[in-house]
C-alpha cells in the first residue's frame, strides 16, 4: 500500500509546487492589456477585410489604442463608427468624407474594339499576359471579374465587359484596387458626381481607333471649367476633386462622353427673399451669369443658367442662398 501512497503524495506535492510557481509567474510577468482595445474591437465591423492595412479588426483595434492608427482607419464603418471610436478614445471625431471606388473606364463591349477573342482562364491577370488583354485599348478594363471575386462586400460587378461599382455597398476597402492589373480603379469622395472614365495615355487618333468613348485630349473640358478643376495630362483629362464643385460643365461639352455626370443630380441655387439684402455679392461671384438683381433689391436665380456650383451660397454674407 505504501508503495502507492508515497508516489501519489510526491506527485501531489510537485503539482502544488509548480502550481504556486506558475501562479506567481503569471502575476509577476503579466502583460497588462488596455481595456480600450476590447472596447474598440467590439465596435469594429468584424469584416477582417484588411482595407485598413492591418491583418484584421483585432490588430487595428490594438493599433488605434496605441496611437499607431487614426480613429478613421476603418473604411467600412463610416461616420457612425468614427464617432463611437472617438468617444471610447476620448478624442474629437474627424469629419472625413466617405470614399468609394470607381472604375476609370467606360469602354464596354459596345464601344471598345477587340484584338482577338479570348478563350482562357476567366481572370484579368491571366488575360493580361496575352498581349495585354483582348481589348485594343491597353489601358481599358479587361472585364473578366478579378476585382469582383476579391470584393468581400459584393460591391462590384462586370456589366457588358466593364467593372461597375455599387456605391451603396462599397466600403473603400481597396481590395479591388489591389486586384486590378490595369490600375484603373481609384478611391474618390462619394459627393463628387463628375468622373473622367478613361486612362488612355495615347493621342486622340490612336485612342479613337481603340475605343469610341476614349479621351481625345481636345481640351474642351478645360476651357469649360470655371474653377480650374480639370486638366489634360499625358493626353487624358484628370479632375482635381479638391477644386471640383459638381457644376458638370466639363461633362456637358465632352464630345466623346468620356466625362460622365448624371445631370438629374445637378443642383440649383435658391434665394431666401426674407434674408436677401440686395448686396449683389452673389451675382458678382457667379461665373455663369445666373443671378440677377439691382443693388438693395431682391435677387433671383435664372434656372436655365444655374449649374449649382454653390459659389453664391459660399459668398453670401446673410446665408440667404441654399443649394439643393
């Protein structure tokens, strides 16, 4: 009997000893975790999309609390999430405008010419290895949906040979941008309604031979813009969204319809007559001659000339003009 009892007692003693050692070590060498990491992680979406540049939501939460990442780092949650994180971190929320991905190409199957009929793996990168893809325009969307398969939010689809983003679903996670072998997907502020849908760097004649709706660098958009918001660089028009006011004049004059704008979204200025003092500041700053009125008299907006640029509302000292 003793042969059994003493080994059991010895093993029990060893277990107690190591238990005490481990308990002491866990207290002595414990790594304290900031409770805010858990709090921030709990409000993050949990998509683990990697759009923030970190391995997942856990890594991002840790980085935000340590100060290595801004509270606006998550592209999925939007303003509401930024507000929650700011409250947890005890800081003021930044008002960053939501961004969305946009495909800079409108060369669909009706407009872009084909060099050959592609029969192979339905992958843009694979098709690119065969003379840059089947389309004559080497800058155009290959249209085989590599970006579609990468998007974790079902926010991009191929329509008639060109990828199209569903802006309601897009979270600006940038996975489609990384997946596109042509580099023709960009993030832009969602409020900017005008877009140049071409990245072809070739001259006008070569561009038109490849695609009916390519930019021919005619400069008409540059001349039409009153705000210096669009330039032609390397044979293609490019919008400076920090200057663009959504007047849509560039889209109006574009001969190839490379510049897209939904004119139903074009806004108008409305003057509140009760607030208007007839100072004429609005009419002086209107680049389109869309406001008329005498000094100290009531002013009115000419609907057929107003493009909703909003400069009159910005300059009005009495806040008497609304853009809607």
